[in-house]
C-alpha cells in the first residue's frame, strides 16, 4: 500500500494512526501542501480532488480519511476500529464527524489561505477564526464524552478506534495554534491515553519522513 | 423514530431522503435554526452539539447526518444505501465526504453568520466565499463522476445511495445562492435523475412541515 500524505495534514495523520493500529506497512509518499505539490499535474492525475490523504492499495484508490479508515477496517478487520454494534458504530462515526465535519474543514490550510488572500482577513482575525471553531467544536466533543456512558479510556470504551484517530490530530493542530484546551479535560485525558501508544506517537507530524 | 431537523438544513435533508428511500415513517420535529431554537435549553438537553439533524430511535440517539444514514442502513438494510463491496463502500463514503467535509461545513448558517458578524465580511464577500467553495468543490465531484467507472445513473451505479443523499441537498443550496452549475453537467444529470424520485422530491425543503 502507498499513502500519499503530508506530515502536517491532520487528515493524513488520522490515516497514519489507523495503519499503525492495524500494524500495516505502507510506502510513505509525501505531497508537500505548503509547496503546492498537490496542485501539480502528477498528483492531480491521481487525485481529482487534489487533497491528501490518498491510499493506493493495488489497483484500488481510496480518498477521504474517514472513508480510508473504514476501508482499512473492512479489509483488515483486526484490531477493529469500529464497535461491533450499530449504535456504537453510529456513535463513533458521529464523534469522528463532530471533528471532521464541524472543526477541521474550517481550519485547513487552503481555507486559511483563502480567508487571508481573498477575503482580506488580517493574521489576527485568522487566528481568532481558527481558535473559535476549535474551542467551540471541542467543547461539543467534551460534552459528549462526559454525558455518554459509552466513553471510556478512549473516545468509545477502552480500545482506540476511528474517533480517536480523528481526535488526536485535531489536538495537535489546536496546540500548534495555541488554542485554549483547559475547558476540555475529558478530551485531553483521552488524548494523553492515546499518545502513550506508539500508533499515535510514532506517526505524529514531527516523526514523519517529510517533517521540517 | 423522531427526526429533529430543519427544513432548510441540508444535512437534515440528507437524512429525510435516506428515510424516504427506505420507506421508514418518522415524526418530523422542527428545530428552527434561524430562530436559534437549536441553542435553547430544551434542544441542547437532547443534543450536546446543538446541531441538527438528530435521530431518536427508541432509547438510541444518533447525530451527524452521515452517521445517521449508515445507522439506518445497518438497522434497516433494504434497500441498501451503500454497495456490498469494500471498495464501492469506500468510494460512496468518499464522495459523500467530498461534499460533507469539503463544501458544506464552509457554508452552513453558523459559519456565514460568524463571517459577517465577527469577521466583518460584507454581504458581497460572504456570497463570493459561498460560491467559491461550492463551485470548486462540485468541480472535484464532477471529475470523480467523469473519471471513475463506477459512476452510473446515480453517483455510484444505477441505484440511489448515501452519496446521492448528500449531493442533492448541496445542489439545492447552490441553486439558492445562484452558484454556477454549468461546469458540472455530470453532477446535474445525477441531480435530475434523483429529483425524478419521490424520495428526493417529496422531502425537499419547500415540502417540509416547517417550510416558510
């Protein structure tokens, strides 16, 4: 398998964690977003959306980090990254989407660039925008972790899964932009539990081959 | 089952389509976003994220439109809204996420409000922002529909599924904001095929009990 990704892309990091949790080897293909390599002809021939990550598994090409993780979970079922019951799976997917649909899309590189270059926002405004969506979005995740009985040492129960693969990279981004995190202690406890595992710590941005 | 939703919320419309495709009855619970009903105490007691849609199925509460649709597909398998093969499922999920993670989050009501009220964007800038993400995002979907052999009368093959549930509401939003759509003929052909079905047309925003 080949994973086209970028060390600092949090959607890429989600997939690196999943591959590591499953103990799967892959070729790390770097697509340098800050140098616009994703917009070059060679990559857009592979990925019409010009986004990372992208997984090539033989002839199969899979995009979108959550879809890739579910694909890996279906093709390499052990250890499972989703619960065995429909309601549990729905909860884990919803938690992942609370981050992947409500927080991260507002704060990725191309959106921040567009806000500054095309909408004329100042750097201060950009930072305020960033923090707003991270801090309010994580508060919603915190409430779910606190209120819902299925929460455990990890987002769902006591084994890592899809929601943890999505949560941890978001916290890395939050820390990089110095977002407030003291209002989400349950989230941070899960984060620390995850980071004690090699699958999360050895795949982190600074440990990647293309890290700067 | 009860669906907490709002006629104009496109994430809500996705779930209404899925329920209709499966022929499932439900109580329509209106949560009026423009009147801030989602921020009120009675709704936030149910939904910690304060977002719609939310499905209540007996004691089970499921949030996030794509997670709800997968839950419905697992608990009521006929007709299936996802293909039977892992690669097909990955493609359908990725197409849905191309819209639900790359386009829609940038253009929902709370984001547009924040851009104008807190970031000081003009109405003109807001419209430009809206169109930019819809038009470029749909172009990526168009490329996938054209390039990938699994495309058919619908996003994937010749039966409607998860990706169509997500695509159609996005086109409604695009039309409402007068976005350019002549550059995505394959997308529009799928849209028209969908709209010929009651499951898509009879659940559209203007047909909802809380439509204005």
